[in-house]
């Protein structure tokens, strides 16, 4: 079996690649940073291949799908993404648009194209890496939270469409809380609560999507946050998020 993993050069994407190889999969590692991909390929050996691709660019996503025809991809992992912290009136518009292109447009294009392939053969898995942020609004990280809301909503809609059609294709979203990766340094924040290690998040994500779960929410504490997001008023949750993000700013 073969998996295509975007954002494979670091963090959860890298550990998903490692976990899949340990389970007997071959992996195609996709990211912008070719040097980091080559380091991981060297570690994983013959079970890994590297493809440099900037998923924030529509034409590169389409080209990636074209290049993968004939590869018999069985799993797509959309892990590429990043965050940005600050008041919405102060953060960089260019950086936010790049985030939207990466976290939303790239994921949307690849999901659309590979899902079509999977539906035709009635098999395959799509794992979208979202966040617990996808269930609420996030003052001080407004754009990031909004992008993850999109991922959660899109994944849920596709899940139901596949279920209604009796399809054997499975799609799910990983929705963790803080994970110990490079995310915080890129977003210019620091952890306000204890972070889940990336290996545990990766393992939970793979198990979840293969078991047919829609949302994979690791750890009891984050499950409680997910429940709270459904039961408590949106304004109250936004105030809580603001307080948490305020503590994280570095």
C-alpha cells in the first residue's frame, strides 16, 4: 500500500510517514523543503520517495495529482499547514493569504482530485490534519482557526456523502490540541498547556481514519474541549480562546 503525505518534512506529517512505514506502507513524501525530505527519505530507506511541491500553489497541486497517476495511491494525508498569532488588524495580509492557500486551497484541491480516484476504485483513505481549533472561533489566531473550521466542515460533509452512497472510501480529520512540533515557532507563540507528542498524534490519526472515525480527537482533555465547544455559547468559547491565546503570545 502507498500513501501520499503533504507537509511531510516536519511535525505530524513526518511522524505519520514514519508510523505508516512501520506498518508496512510505502510513502511519498511531499513538502517545499527538499533538504528536509531527503533527510527523512534517508531514514526511511527504500519505502520512501520524495516529491517537492508547494501546495499553496494551485498549479503545483494539480501537477502533483497528474504525476501520481499510475502510482495506485491508497491514502492521502493532507498535513501541510501553518498558523499565525496576533490581532487581526495587525497581522500580515500576505501571510494570511498564504495560510489560506496552504491550509484551505491546497487541501481542497488535493482532496477533490484524489477523492475522485478513490471513489472510482471504491477504496482509499483521506486523512485531513485539522485541529480542535476547527470547532470554534479563535481570537488572536482568527485566520488559522477559520482555516481549520473549513477543514472540519469539508471533511464532515464529504464523510456523509460517502456514507450515503455506501462507499468504502474513508475520510477523517485529526483534531488535536497543542502538539509538540515546529508549529508554535512558525506561529510565534508558546505552549500555554502541555502538548501532545507528535508520534502519539500521528498514531492516533492513522488508527482513527482506518477505523472509519470522522473526527480523531486525542486525549481526554481535548475531548472535553470538543464537548464544551458543542454545549457552551460561542461567545463564551471565544472569550476562553482569547484568554488561552493571550498566554501563548511570545
